[in-house]
C-alpha cells in the first residue's frame, strides 16, 4: 500500500470548493505586504535613542528646559485693557548651545493685519445673519495683539528681538551654553477682546443690563516656547486651532484689579487675609473641611450688590504656582464663588467654581460637584492630582483649559429653567476642561503639532468619567439609563468615519490641516481608545498600560511614539496594526458575513476528489484514514456515496477507515452532525477582532471572538468552520456594536431585510 503523506489532506480543502489549499498571499498585487496593517511601524516611528527609549519611557539622557516667571499684571476694567511686566529666568538643560530664544506671543493672532484671517478660503453666501455680515464686511477689525514696550536683559540693557506673527525671537548677545541660565524682562500691553464676538480663548463678556464685564484671561503674556530633543524649537505659528507647547516652571504673579472684583487664578493665593473679608475667611475655613458639598464664599446676594459698585480703588492678588506650564486667571465683580475640599489620599485639594448669577441655578447645583468628581475619576486612572485646586469658571460659549483653571459654557434661560441638553453639556464641558489638567497640563504633549494627544486622550477620559458620574449621581441622569455621552461610544463615530473621504484626515495630522477638528482630534481617538480598552485589550491590561504612560510622562513632554510604545510595552499586546489603522489612515471598519456553506460527513471522496485521484492513480486504499466532507446541494455532494442514514445527517464512514481509528476517535467523528463553513468579508480597511454570535435552532447562542490577527494573511475575507450537534440558523457579526462598524446591513446571515423609507413612513403613521 502506498502511504500518502498527511499533506494530502490539505489538498482536499473545503476553502472555495477547490481541491488545493492556496497560500493566502498568492495572486496579491505587488507591494501588498507594504500596505499590510500588521506590518510593524518601524518606518513611521522615530528611532529610539538615549533621550527616548524603545519601551516608550524617557531615556537616561532625557532633558527638558525650565522657564520661571515673575509678573506684575494690571487690568484696566474701564478700557478693557491689560498691562504687564514679566521677568523670565530660562534654564538651558539641553546639551545644545542656544544662540537665540523663541517666545509665543499668541495675542498677535488678533492684530489688525493678522495672517490668520487670510489663511482660509472664503465665498459669498446667499444669505447670512446680520451680525455675521456686519462682522465680515462692515466692522473695523479688532485692534488686538501685543504692544511690546521693551525687552531688556538682567542689567536693564535692551535685547534685540524680532516678531514673526505669533512668535518672538530674542537674539542673545552671548550664546546660552548647556546648564546655564539667563534672565530678561518684557513689558507689554494689549486690548482685551470680547470673547463672545471674536470666539477667542481669552477675553471678556459684557453684560449690558448691569454694565459689568466678566474676564477670563490667558495667553496674556509672552511665553517661552518648548525646546526639545524631538525638533529643537517648537516655533510653529499659532493660527488658531493648534494650541500650545510650553515648558514647565515656577510662577510668582501679582494681579491688580478693581477692589470690588473677585479673582482666582493658577497657583496658591499668598495674601488671602488682605483680599478676603472676615466673612469670606470664615467661609473659606469651613470649605476646607467640607468634603460632601460646596461652601459658598461669595453669595449671589453679595455678587448682585457688588455689580452696582464700580469701585475706583484697586486691590492686588498675589499668587505662587510651582511646576506649571502656563497661567490663567478670572476676575469680575459679578462672580459668585464656592469651594469644596476633595480628599486625595493624604492631601486635600479644593474644587472651586466662579460664576455670575446668570449661571444659576444650574452652576450652584452641578459645577463644583463635577470638578470634584473629575479629580477623583482621572486620578484613579492616572496619578493623584498634584495641584492645590481646580477652578471652573462660567463663561458664555467657552470651553478652554489652563493649569488649575478653566472656562466652561452652560447657561440657563433667563427664568432659570434649563434643558437636559444644557445641563449635560455643562457637566460634560467641565469634566473635559478640568480633565485637561492631566492631559496636557501635566502629561505635557505638544498640542501645536498633535492635537489628539491632549484632546483625544482627554475625551476618552471624559467618557469614562461621565459614565462614572451617572453611576455616582443617578439623580442627575433621571430619564436616562446611563450618562448621555456625546463621544466615546463606538457608534457615535460612525457618521464621521463613513463620511466623504475627501474631507477626512488621519488622526496623526496637524490640527491646522484637518477638515473636521472635533471628530478628528476628539471623537475618533477617544473612540479608538475606548474600543482598545473594552474590546481589544480588556480593561485590566489597558488600564495598567495607560496608567504606566501617564506616570512615566507626568511633568514631561511625550510624543505619539512614546504613547504607542508604552501601551505595548506595559501590556505585551502588539498594537502596531491598530495604531496604523486608526491613527495613520482614514480607513473605516466594515466587516460582514459573506456566506455560509453546510457540509456533512460523506461516505467517500467527492466527485472532484475522485477526479483528482484518478489523474494521479491514487486509490482510496492508498489514503490514510481521512474524514470526507461534502457541501450540501453542491456538485461535490454525491448522494450515491451516502449511507442509509443520510436523512438523519449522519453518514457512516467506510469500514476500513473506521477500523483504523480508535474507539474514542470513532465516537468523536460520529458526534458532530453539522459542519458549517462561514465566510466573513471585510469591505472596510481596518482589521478588527471578528466578534461573532452564532444562533442555533434550539434558541441557544454561542459568542466567539476571533482576534484581529485572523486578517493578517488575507485582508479581504476569511472563513471559519463550526462543527456542531445543533443546526446553525443565524450568524451575526459585532452584535453589540463594539467596533464602530459603519454598515450593519451585511453583518447577519441570513441577511436581514432592510425596510424601505416608505415602509418606515407607513409604520410611523400607523403608530400615531
């Protein structure tokens, strides 16, 4: 007897109804592997070095610069103008010699001749709102931008400088060597914009009924740019979308405002007894011991009385802040002020809110509660919040963040009523902006280049914090099963990913170069991380890796590669295919069920098998014990070779084959009655785990998740075989909508019939 090797079994493959199993990479287009999502990201990643290691951790020679500030600021409330003088002490911790320094002068984006206003295409609209028409074609441009009065060295001598739009270069008389420091001073002033008109991140809102302004002030001083091992000076222009890259430092800031103003800012207030009344001090002491609810420091009644004052006197508020990357403050005589202590292990942190009466009753109910919750939620997933306080300031149409302070929208109607949309919008923006303290105020990524590294990570954290908020405060979400998050859940990003490819950009794009910044930098990366946590890695592995990244890079400057590498390094999960698909392309997820074939155990080789054997002079006796399977209702299905029990779907094998098997093997071979080959296809470009729910005739279900690697050799379609004693009646891919699949119509077998719009319309009419 000729012994045919086991490889013969591979010849009789079920796949595609052919005899020969083919290499899945055969007949591929040239260069296919170069496009394979599972190829490692070596070409895209920077080469590891002594500054940044291959593990994603800072290397032994990692460095970062330090910029310390001493500032005296005065707010001119009558003329909406701000004056300042600052002394910067800059420490060169790099190994390089610096011949000049770059500073950011962001207010120059609002000069009359700003190039920012000219960078986008404009077209005539057939109809426009009156205010928009006036702003575009009638109004004089706002006279903003820094007026630099002087730049001097430590001895009072002028330093030469050049302003290029939103960047200022100081030319040093002597190069600044490694480990050396330099101190210099800048005096400046500018007109403060109305942020409700100019949509600026910093400015004031004017209240015509009482004649007051509420100020939220940031980006108000020339600030040092980042110098790093990645690209030297980060001196990309500030066009409006790409935010900030800033070094850490210590701040001493003295802010002079009208004496009847209430003010809070980044840092610890140094002269509280000078600027607080006795009653405010008493309330503040109570707030330091109140962990369950806010204590009001300035009441609404007191704020309404202050609105009428317009004091001619001045008061200076003095602050110090350690190890922060930026500075902001808010001031107005309209502000109500409340505070609550938050226990952070063995430390207390103050959760703070500032808001005018126009924010109530919504703000007094939810603002500080949202601040406190955010600090706890984010700390659980990263590291304990290290700063002494976190402040939420009410500002119309705002959502902006700075160390320890942020501005947030959410205003009730004039009668105090508000919708769920307004309430949840306010809670969400507070969670998001307070959360920015972690990303990027502490994990200090380069926002100017990689918007998703702060917005995307923060939106992901926001999603988790929102869901936890709903669990912690069920009374706040009455009428909803869970907190109604706008971003984070996989199905929320489907409309964006299914959109016109000509208006999409990869996540790994500069914020100025994307068409839809919100979905691109916020929604898509947040969804990608949520899917990574819930579906790809699992919470335990993801949470450990994510926390490792946060703790490795707190108070440092990470890059995307540092994040990607750390997530793999700390989890032992190869994610290059995931980063490549979700972050480097505009591909989408679309996985479906292409078809299903039913097979039975046959009583011998099928027609095609016998033809193949005849050509090669192979007889059945030459074969090792093989089990033959034939597809139902196909040309290969030979009823003449089937036994008498064919109707019961159990075909006995030839005796000589059975004789060659053990009793256990014979029992196992006869046990499955049904064999199914299910083919799944992938019209979308993103490979994902194949999450399948199988339904059987008896009503039972089986859920199997095949790893994403199932697509590594065939990017178009794959097949899986199910052997079962029960008849298979249904197959559904991604039954819980975990993967952001953009087309659910191909996710089922048998394919579900989609109702026409007309049928849906008729059902809707009948329902009414």
